[in-house]
C-alpha cells in the first residue's frame, strides 16, 4: 500500500478531519525516525486497531539538551518511508522545525511536573518538557484516538499517560512491549553509534537486568541488593558509565530504596562508549 508523505500541519488536519467525518478512528505513532523493528511493532499494532494510521517522523529539538546529540541523531527519511509503507501506514507526517515551533524557543510548553524530574529527567533537564510539548502538538494536529509508544521509553510512556489524563485529552495511550535483538540488546535508533566493542559491552545492560530479576524471583526484596546485582554486571564493562539504576513502582514510578513490593520494575540509563542507552525490566514478570 502507498503511504502519503505529508509535511504541512494544516494538510494533515484536513486529511484526518475528512477521515473522522466518515467515522474512521485515527492511530498515531510518534517517532523521531531512523525506524527499526521496535517502531514496526507499534505501526503494526496501530494498523490492527485503527482505520487510519499516521506515523510522525520528527527529530524534536526541544527534547535535546545543549550538549546532547540533536545534530548527530541518525536520520534516513527514505528508509523510514519504506518501513512505514511495509507496515501499512496511511501517512508519514514529516514536519519541519518551523512548522511545529513557529516561534522557536518562545513556545507554549506542556510539562508534567514531578515525574519529569526523576530518573532520565534528573540527568536530562527539560527533556520530558520537550517530549510532552511535541506530543501534545502531534495529538492535536492528528486528532488521534489512539497513540502508540514503546515500553523501552518506560518513563516517557508513564509521563504521557499522566499527561493525557491530567489534560483530559480524548486520546488513549497504548504501550507496546520493548523489542530486543536476539542477543538481548534493546532496539534503539542510537545503537547505530555503537562500535562493535561498545555494542558487545552494551549486552551487559540486559544481563544486569536479568541478574536482578533472578534475585527478585529467588526472594530478594531489598532494593539496594537488587540494584547491586545489576550494577556489578554492568560496571565490569570498561566502556560502561552508569547514570542510574533504580527500582520503582510500575504505575507511579515511585522509587524504592529499601524494601520493594510484589510489583516492581528496574530502570536504568548507561553510557556505553559515549552512547547513552536506556533499558528496563519488570522484576516480577
Ligand atoms: O520516543 C520518541 O521517539 C520521542 O521521544 C517522541 C515520543 C517521538 C517525541 O519526540
């Protein structure tokens, strides 16, 4: 099936308005492009659930800090179009920065207060404000009934769920399972920047999470011991620089530092050879 490329926000609004007038549901898959199998799983889920599937492809400058990798974030619109088309999306929305931020940094911002300042938010100030602002714009322009996000960005997913609830957005956020390579590496557009050596050492993230999960399943309920299991595995890799490893409530992201309850998720961020990777795992799963 042919996917339409739309670059103009008004054109997308007109397209979805016509579809909605004939009773169709709209599914949005927001992405920053350089699409991989993780994104494909979101698009396929949207295809199953919705009449019209819109995939947005936009490297959002406001979610990158001044010293982060906005300029070098990988981009390949042609390859994205091929993947989106093979998954049956109706529209690939590729706006410019000027389209989404007509006044530059002098913008209206959407911010989920406390949740955006912990975990990744602590080491990336302003990151989640950029995410929630751009996703609000995309939801508004696309009038999506459903929006699909991967659980790899677990904090992002939690924040977006909270945002639509707080703002009363008429859109349901759908979370989809994290997708891994066969050897356990979580799929990420940033993996392309890993050298062979760094990629090999990055496998310790998944191994570390598995060590913690095993300890949990053997009865360990002490947050610091669970964290130490993952930390020992990851810090044995010379290229790995741990930013955080935490255990938290899977719904609220309340962080546990002593005894953990029966339902718990471990989340971590690690720079491996200079590439920042995040990963997570339910320990009770
Ligand atoms: O997860 C991403 O790729 C981005 O944070 C998102 C949700 C597309 C917003 O730019």
